[in-house]
C-alpha cells in the first residue's frame, strides 16, 4: 500500500514534468498523463483492497513531521480510499475519453486536469481546515482553468460566473475558518470536533461554523445558489462535466460530511433542509429541460441534494449512513459520469437526439443501466440505499421528509424515463453515433462498475441487514443471463426461456402453499404458454428476452418473497421488466412512460407502507403485517393497498393501462394483461391475508375498497364500450375485470376470495387468448380500429373461435367458466355485510356484453372489406396458444375443482366459515348449488341436437355472399358503408356517456402540466447573469441564516 | 304591386311584358320573360333585394314548333306572399343554360331532371348527368314533344294480346244509357 | 353420481306442454289485443300454421356458420332456461333438470340465447341486425339491473339461491308470496320484466317501422321457425322464474297456466297503452324509476 | 485597534461585494473582488493580532523559549500569506477570463454573457 | 354500371395488390333450382295447408294500388283473421303483391325482392296495370304484362280493386296453394332464362347478378 501522499505528489510531479516537456510532443505528454492518472488510481485501489480484504487499519499521514494541530495531517481510511478511487478513476476514464481534446490542448491542459484531480483527492484526504480551503481554491482554479480550455465558447462565460461565485464562497470559507480557529484554537478537524462541547455553543463559533458550512454547502450547488453550476454542466466538455458531477461532487460532499463532524447534530437539520429543497427544486426544474447536459446537471444537483439529506439524517441513520450515502453517491457518480460520456457521443443536444444511440444495443443497455442507477432501481446500490433510508426514516417517524424524498424521486424518474423513451422511440437523427473505442470504453467501464457495485451492495446489505443479494437470486440471474445471450436467434432464446420457466416451476413446485401455487402456475407455466406466441417473431429480437424474463423473474420472486425487502425488490424488478416490454410497442412511448410513473409511484407507496409497518426493523417478514401496531396499521394498509391498486389499475389510477396494453406488441399484450396484472392482485391477497379489515377514522377500509372496486368494474366496462380500438377495448375490459377481482377480495369472506382467485385464473386465460387473437388480427389487417375490419370469420376461423369462447367466458354465461365466477360472486355477496356497492357491480355485469359483442361483431362478423379479402389466418404460433387456451378454458369450466378445491381448503385458515362443499361434480355453498358438468352436458346435448336438426333441415341451403342481404329492394353500396360498427353504441353514449368523461386523465394531465409549468416558470430564476448568481448565493446565505436562527 | 316591381325591374333588365295570372295582394302571381344572359343578375336581384328568397320550381316547356325550350324559374316572396316566374327561351338544338345551383342548391335537382327529361344541359351543375328518374334510358329525352311514347311502348314492351281501348265517354254512355244510340 | 334417466322423458314432457301452451298463449294474447282494437284477430291455431309453414319452406340460404348457430343458441337458451328451473312445485316429474344449478344459473342462462342470437344476426352482415343488437344490448344493461337487485333481495330474504326452496318458503297462503313479503323487490323485478318482453314501450330493438325488423332481418324458413319456437318457450320460461320467485310458484298445471297468463298480461297491458321509447330514454327510465326500487329492495330486506 | 482593523476588513469585504454585484463591467468586478480579498486578508490578520505582542518572528528580541507568551498568533499570519497567493492566482485567472470574454464579444458587460440560462 | 360495381384494384395490408370484382365477389352467382315438395304427399299437403293459412305479404308498394292494401289490416277488413300479415323483409315473406303499375325502375326492385324470398313464394298482380298496362298502356316507362317478368299466380282486376276484392283474391290464392298449384317459384327456376331475357329487354342497365339470393 503506497502512501496516499503519492496522490498529491504524483500529480504535482507529473504536472511539472509536463511543463518541462517539449510542447509539440503532446502524444508523450498524454501518455505521461494517463500513466500518472492510472498510478493515482492504483494508490487508493491498493488501500481499498487492503481495507476490504486484508483488514488494514486507517492511517494518518502527518506532513512536516509534527502531530496536529501543529501540522497538517491526511487520513486514509475506507471512506477516503473509496472516494479517492472514485475520483481518480473518473479522472482516468475522462482523460481517456478526452484523448483528442487533451492532445490538442497540449500539456497545459493535462497538467490542469491532474491538478484538479489532485485537489479533489486532497479535499477528501485532508483533516485540516485551512488545507481544505487551499485544496478547494486549487480545485476552483483548476476547474475554471479546465473550463477555460473547453471548446464550447459559451463555457467561457460559465467559467467566469463560476469564478464570481467561488470568490464569494472562498471569502466566506476563509473568514469562517479563521474565526473557527480563533474560537477553538485549532485548525484540525478532529481536534476541533473533539473539543466541540465546551465552545460548541458559543455564538462566535457557531457563526464561524455557519460561514464555513454555508461556503462548503455552496460547493454542493444547493438551490437556489446553483445557476453557475448548471451553466458549466451544460457548456463544458462532457468529460469535464462528468468529472465535476462525479469527482468534484464526491469531494465536496465528503468535505461537508467532515465539517458536520465538527458542527455536530445541531447542524443536521440545516443540511437536511438545504438538501431536500435542492432535491425537489432541481428535479422540478429538470422536468421542462430540453437540453440533455443541462438536464443531467439538474439531476446531479438533485442527487447531491439527496445525499446531503442523508448526511443530515446522520443522527438517525448512524452507522448505516455510509452504506446509504455511498450507495447513493456511487450510483450517482457512476451513472452521471457515464451519461455525460454518452452525451459526448450524441451529436445533437436535444433529448430526442439521443435516438441516435438506438443503433448500438450496448450503449442502449448502458443508458438504461444508468437511468436505473439514478432512479434507485434494483439491483443497483441506490436501491439498497433507498430501501435502507426509507426504512429508517419511516421507523423514526420522519414521514414528511420521506414523502418529499419520494415525490422528488418520482419527478426525477419522470424525466429520466421520458428521456429513455425518447431514445428508444423517437426518430433517429441522420448522423449515427460514431464512438471511438477510447470514448466508448469509459462508458462500458462505468456500466460494469455499476453492476459490480450492485453486487457489492447486495453483499453489504446481506452482511449488515440480512437481505438476500438480489443478483444472486436464481430467477434474476436467469433473466440477466439473457443479456449475454442476446446475440442468439429469437427462437433459441424463446426455447431457453420456456424451458427455464417450466423447469423452475417443477423445481420449486413443492414450496408453494395452494394460493401461491396458483399464482406461480400462472406466472411460470402461464408465462411459458404465452411465450409460445413469441416463436412467431423472426430475427434476434434484441432486448425482448432480457426484458420479458426480468418481468417474469420479478413475478416469481414476488411469489417466493418472504420478507418485505424481497417483496419490494421483486416488485420493482417486474415493474422495470414490464416497462421495457411495453416500451417495445411501436407507438407506446407516452403510454410506457405513464405506466412506469404510475408503477413507480405505486412502488413508492408500497415502499413507504412496508417501512412504516416495519417500524425500523431490518427484517420484516410479510406475515408480520398482521402484527403491525394498531396506530399505524390502517395507514400501512392504505399505502400498500393504493400501491397494489396502481398495478391493478383501479379507477383513478388506471389511465396508464389502456395505452400500455394496447400499444404493446402482439405477444406482449397478453403478458402484461393476462399475467402482469395478477401481480397487483397477489399483493392485495397478501396484504388482506395478513392485515384483514382495518379502520381509519371509523371508516372501514375494505368497505372503501369495495366501492372503488365496484366503480372500477363499472367504469372500466363502460369505457371499453366506447372504444374503437380493439386492443384498447380489451385493455379497458381488463380494468373492469380487475375491479371484479378486487371486489371479491374486498368482500373479506371466504367466497369473495375464492371468486377473486377464480377471476385471476379466468382472466389470465381469456384475456391472454383475446389479446393474442386480436393481436393476430391486427397483425394481419394492419389496423386495430375495429370498424375497418369486419367479416373476418371465414378468413380467420381460429381467431374467431378464440374470441367467441373468450367472450362467452367473460360474459359469465353458462356453461363456460365465467359462470363459475359469477356463481361464486353471488354466493359471496349474500354472505357479505355490504349491500349497496353491489348495485354498481350489477350494472357493470351486463355492460360487459356490450363491448364483447362489439368486439366480435365488428371484427369477425358483418361485412368484409375490399382490402381485407385476402387476409390469412393468424400465424401458427399465435394461433397455437389460443387453441391451448380454448382447451384450458373448457377444462376449467368442466372441472373448476382441480384448481379451486385446494385453495378453498386453504382459505379455511382465514375464513373457516362459508366454504364450498365439493361432492362429485356438484359444488354446494351455504345458499345454492352448481354442477358444472351437468350444465355442460345439458347445454351440449340440447345445443347439438338442435344444431343437427337445423343442419338437416337446411341441408340444401344456398351459401350466399356478403351482399346477398335484403336491403329494402336495393343493394348495399360498399362494404364500408354497410358494416355498422363505428360508434356502435351511440345511444348508449347519449344515455350514460357522462359517466365516462375522462376525469382521471384530465386530473393527472393537469397535475403534470402544473409541475411542468411550475418548473418552467421557476427556472427563469436562472437568468444567465453572473451577478444574479452572486445575488442568489447571497440570498441563499441570508435565507439559510434566517431560517437557521 | 307586381306592376311596380315590373317597372322597377325594367329599368335594370330588358324584361318582356308582364303576364299577371293572379292579382293580389295577397297571392299575386305573374310571369315575365327575359333574355337568358340577364337571368342570373335578375335572380340575384330578386333574391337579395326584392325578397324572393325561395325557388319554388324550375321547369321547362317544349315549344317544338318555335324550336325553343322555355325555362320557367318560379320564385316566391314569402313575406309578401307573391310569386314571380321568370321565363327564358333557349334554342332547342343543343339547349344549354347556365346553372343556378349556387344560388339555390335545390336547383341542382331540377336541373338534373330537366337534363334527363328534356335534354337541356346545365354545365357544372352537381350530378347533372346522373340518372334521375329513369335508369338506363336509351332513347331521346322522353319529355320532348317529338318523342313518340306510344311507338316506344309498342316497340319496347310486350303487350297483352286482345287488349282494346275504349273512349271513356262513349263507354260510360253505352253502359249507363244502353238504350240510347 | 346417480342420474335418473327418466328425467329426460320428463323434461321432454315439460317441454312439450310448454311449447304448446306458449303457442296458444301468444295467439290468445294477440287475439285479446285484436279484440281491444275491435278486430277478430288471428285464429287461435295461427301460430301452428306459421310455424309449419316456416319449417316447410323448401329453400333457404345461409350466411355462414354463425348464421346457423344464432337460432340454435336462441332456442337452446330458451329450452335450457325452462329446464334448469322446476316448473311445478313439489312435482318430481316437472322438476326438470334443476339439479344442475340454482337461481344464478337461470339468471345467467337468460343471456345465452341473447348473445348467440346477436352473433348469428351479426353474421348475416345486415346493418339492421347490428343496429338492433346495439339497441337491444344497450337496453338490457339497465333493464336487467332491477331484476338482479330483486333476485339479490329475494335470495337475502329467503337465505337461499335454490328456486325450489324459495317457492317452498312462499307456500301456505297468498300472504306468503314475495309479492307481499318483499313488495319493492317484486316491483323492481316487474319493471325489469317489461324491459325484457320486447313489447312497447321497450321494443325499439326490432322497431318494425324503422329498422325492419332488427336482429332477425335475414332469418327465414327453418331458422325463423326455430326462433318462433323459442318465442313460444322463452317468455314462459322467464315467467316461470318470476312466478317461482315472486308469486308463490305453481303446484299444478292449471295454476301454472293462470299465473303465467296473468304475468304475461302485465306486459301486454302496459304495451298497448304506451308508445315506444328510444334507447336512451328507456335506459334513463330504468335508472330513474326501476333502479331506486331495486335499491330499496336490497336495503330494506 | 483590533476592532478597527477588523471593521475595516469587513467594510472592505462589503464594499467589494457591493462593487461586484453592482458593476456590470467585468474588470470593475474583478477589482471589486480584489478589494474584498484585501478585506479578508485584513480580517485574518486582525484575528491573529493580540494587543501588546510582537510579530511572530523569532530573532534576537524574541527568544524561542518565550515566544509563546510574547508573539501574536503566528497561524493567521502564515495563512494570510497563502491566502494572498491564492487570491493573486484567482485574480489572474479572472483577468484571463476577462480577456477571453472580451475577445469573444468585444464587450466587458457581464449582462451580455447570458447565453446559458434556465 | 355504377362506379362501386366496377372492377377495382385494391392493396391488401400486406402490400399485395389484387382485383376485386364486386358482382362476382360480393354476390352469389348461383342460379335458382327447382325445389321439389316433400316426398310424402300428406306432409306436402300439411305444408300446403300451412302455407295457405299463413300468407306473409312483403311490405312493398309499387304503385297507387298500395293505398288499397293498408285497409286490409284495419278492424273493418281485418285480414289477420285469415292468417295474412305483413312482413318487412322479403326473407320472411312469401307473397309479393305488385300493387298497381310497375315502372321499369321499380321492376328491378320488385325482381330483387321477389328473388330474395324463399321458395315457395307467390305473386299477385293487383289492378289493370299489372295485367295489360291499364291506363298506362302507352307509357314509355311502365311494363304492360307482369307475367312476362315474374311468375304471377293470380291477378286481381280493377282500377283499383277494393279491399274486398283483395280478400276474395287471397281466398282464391289459398285454394290454389292448397291444391298445390301455386308453384311460381319453381316455374321461375324452370324458365329462368326466359324470364331473364324478358327482364333484361326492358331493364337496360342491368347491374346485378342474374339471381339475387
């Protein structure tokens, strides 16, 4: 392990050497620079290894041979090693990235770069206040120097603005340091900290500390004193921006952390306040940004603000602080550096210009990895950090702060995922990305680092908190494996995926209780059946399998989750995977965005709910939800239920669903509708099983759920009635169906739950089938507008049969399985205490007929159009699963007991009363009876006899064509004018259309518009004038002082 | 009243004599002829300034002997309850008249009928060449007086043999008063 | 499971009786309506002539597979509904096939024929058929609502979903009928009944002067005959459900005939007095007048 | 004496700040910052001053052994040197910026360099 | 030929172009066939009885005679009591009453309506115009003999015949049907070419398939 002094020494030595070098030999100078930077990275790397693997102890390095306070000392500990490594690695990679630029600039530029890095390292290492000041000034000068050397002309003014502010800052800092020294008699941080108590309360020291603190915090670019930083981020060379965002911020953060050590807990609230304000404001301002680098700048500010909040919560977080702060910091640093490097590869500065990356799957992967890191999604370090942070905050009751953090994070996710959507979906600019290897390599290193850190954090979390390392869980590993296999042809991957899912089911078959078995069956085997349709795809289908398998992995992990952490991680994984899947649709960009936002919003509620429930405990088994303290239990219930209901698209939270499901690819729609929605229901099952009925302010929450469910069912169905787009119709129908299932759950009795489960199974089968069928039709006809189709029954008989069986099943008409659901439903409501919500649900039932008839009529019956006369049946692989589903549906209709009987028994654990009796083929409840086999036989016998009779009577019937219809002795004009399909239920709209005004859409639209407009108006604060920025800083100081006092 | 109108109009258009069919007020009805070239300004004047807002009908008379078609544009002033008919004469051969469908959309229908039944062309009138009442007509326009409907019917339709035609007057006389003559 | 094979001939016997009763009943009703209009009206056996004629038509056309299935669905719905409900209370012979399911089965089986008919009609490609279906389905959504509420109320009242048990609970005098023990439910259900009988004011579905004649526009010969058969069975089957739920059921055929006739006449009386509603009017009517009754029924039971 | 120096220092700082935010000319701003810098340095020196003591230079008059009691606090004296050096560096850099900015727009008005905003 | 009936080239969703010929693709081209009655005589007799007692008239008025049809259903004449009723769709009707003069244009519609009815079906010509042209004997636009174009089972004379005459006529028709002599549909199928030739002689813009199923 080399002395950390080498960090300083090497940089200085190399800089001076460069100065001696012949200016023309810039190649050699570049080589020296790289070697030096590599050496500088090597030093902390050695230390880090030493601390981590060899158990080395932190060391103090004393300069000038004297002990502090008489001399300056540097410290190399675990934190310092990690940070300096982060800084120097960023520097090294940036230097690599900057190859051309640096060689053009010559040795002066390289020297400045090295000095800057040296200064950042110095800030981290030093324990002396004045030394800190010196390093800060060095950093400022070298930063300004680097900016001066940037190519962008605008960077000049930005650099000058930076200098103005840094002049002010240094004035404050210096005066603060000197007064602190005056008050405490030392410049050494540790001495000052240990001697804090006697003079800590002295006003003079407090004022001095305030000056130092505010100066250092300003280096973190707090709101509103951060306009200058944004200008730099926007205008500087992206490699410099990467450096500032990752390295400089790291150093400054650590400086503030060290300073807080001196100031003590009294200053924590101030740090928290500044941090959270910055976090919220920066995210809000980022919303309307169109420039990529400025957006990243805002995001940087926000992230650093968040970390400042973490530092400010040190009193709560205690030992866990580094885990959280570092988790967020490395996520931020790695991602932000990577993104800035990426931005250098993209030609245009508009967000949509990033579509140029699309041709490079690896870069796309890099981008999304970075976005996931920034939004704290699993399996990256930020995820563990976020979980831990929320857990502790909720445990200690800092709920307002928690809420603000989550809101800010949601806004951040909003603009980041919107950007990602642009990249994947917008029209790619003409010029493609031409990344030289030396530019691309840093990006890849960052991605790799992100994943490695994710693994590392998983391990840390395992050691410290007993959580399972997500990257080691088999389903996730399986899913991620597809990233490596993405070069294979699609059918190979499909086979692998199906095999894997089926195999996993049979491996783990015995581990599930009956309820979970049903869900596992749907997720794994059901998913495998749906995947059969994917054989229809040709080529490699880059990105499909990792996304799909990520979703399935998440769902499997959800079913297998034991504690809240696993549950939540699985939830986020399945959300992320399904988001990618949905985003693959041709026009799905806005819908995928609203999906991910609603899902993340829901996820945050779940996160908060779990954290609140855990009350600070590191481990919280799902089953422990039942033992939550009565004071918080209803709130936990509310949070979790709302979170789960975003996934099941309860009314009000449903607006993401239609677009997302409708615009998805043919084989994706059944996955996200037939299967994914069940994840939300599973969550609700788990929640209700554990928590049961809860009352809040005397209102029974399950009763509220009942009303929500009823309205969801009614309005979902009603909206489906008025759709022209077949897939949208099905999507709205899903909303309605989920309303039914939710209703069953909320009934809180045995049969209600059984009914919900029946809906789970039924909905999986028929909605997958219908989406496949309609998807196949849309694929063949090139449209999803139903009125453009018509008369396809003869051309696509298999698809027709699937839809026919599907709609009979959905409508609940005997003898198919939908009737079973209705029968159990009636029995369930008879046993329930509530009556009024049923009214709504009764209305919803027949409404389903409307859209179902419309679906089958407009597509398959009626008049065939000219251009569709030669349409072929859906491709084999899309038709095959449909036929399997038809078989499944009939089997389930005949023998529902196969699936339900065990669950029925299992539910006795929760509701011993009111179960069903299964005798032979007959099913009996407390109220009635039902014999599916008898019904099926009776109906079949009557039906077949009549059909045979009719066929016999009409054996000589003349088969006619579509215009052979009576038309008041006239003839039809054209098929288009004869097919009655558009606005099919016009009278119904006249009567009940007022119920389906898009209130929810308007509300959410207004909310996002408001945020957007607010951000857009408020960011005019940054008028670009250096003097304004100086005033901002002064105002900031005054405000903080005022609030602080 | 109509006379006053006629006097007024005469200053503007070369009108012919006024033929008053019904004197009023109310319910006046009069006809006046004018050259085809002045029809449009006259119609506009009547419609916009004199309150004849309603085109009651547009019809034609075949003056076979004179070799002319007479077009009658019957306009109505509803507030004053009076009608005026403008007569325009055009040569029978290649009869063409400017369309007024832009003044009264309903005129298009009349013009279509005249096109079919008389063979008078109204260029640019919407759908003027489409079938109106007849479908697949193959002969000369049937309302022209030189069209021989009896001969046409005899040639085109199979008649029931043994059919006789009786003069109704004679027939009834014979039936009611069998004793006489 | 033991299955009594005699149930099949018994069921067929019920079917036979009901078909003939239905044929005569509808003719009788038409005749009564004619007499109100001072006409003699059709002959009492007219329905048979029409039926035979339609079965006896020599030629027919077909628009495709669903065109066949439409009437089959329709008639299956009618026969099924009839057979899933016991016709005569206390009679094993006329308990039909009610072992297959309870009231809910009957309630949902009503839709079987409607749905199938709609599909068959739509297959013909005739716009009037689609328009008729659109109207019919729209109307049914709110027309069925009071019935559903009434059934819910009755099931709550008697604590069972078994039709036989519900009838049994109403035995022992007219004052035990649901009509008197749960008048709101009956009122709501009878309003729903009007909506389901295809008579004015709720007959806009077939609207003879406007969209001749709605869904069955293209149907003829034996297809039509099958639907005519259903028209004889289905109203009776539906009325049987009403009778069993609300009017004490019937313990013998004469009582059965009387009650069915009287219930049928309710819709006839209303029908000859009121003009036709448009779809949105009837939807509003059901929501404003029938729905509150239904809600009262379930709240007060 | 101390208070006078310190007050002067703070006054200079305030004058500097005021100058920096009220002058739109970049060169004037730089001058203003230099004034503020001087103020800071004055404050630093004033902090280290103790009445009745001598400069922290060990020579014949101040023996090493008594130094602790005789001299004023040497640390601020040492620091101020560094601060001055850094101040000079920053000022030089700012001047370099001023030069480049003038080259770019032929103007020294800070309000004209607002391409970046929002 | 109207534009919508012309052959046209369309492009399928897969981008392949193909031709659509409306008359061939949208209409069944089969010719009618003779439909024999039931093999067993008594069954056919039963059916004939039923057909006679269930005359469903197509609600289609061709000329001024239609005005005389309405009173049939009023309380005064009450044709319902004879099993007669109106049907709005040819599919369900089995009696076509040509009520008065028949212009060439209407003839086309009458043919279409007739052909869309199912075998057995009956045609009654009402009034002089259907017999010999009546007062329109020299009209350029009405046919003079209905039986040239459709197989007429019965004429009811008069200009106009009163409802009583119609009732009497229907009674005669019933007798014909019961006797098995009303086989117009089969005659039409047998002499299909002759009927078509006659029809096409007067209908110059024939724009429909030869038989309208």
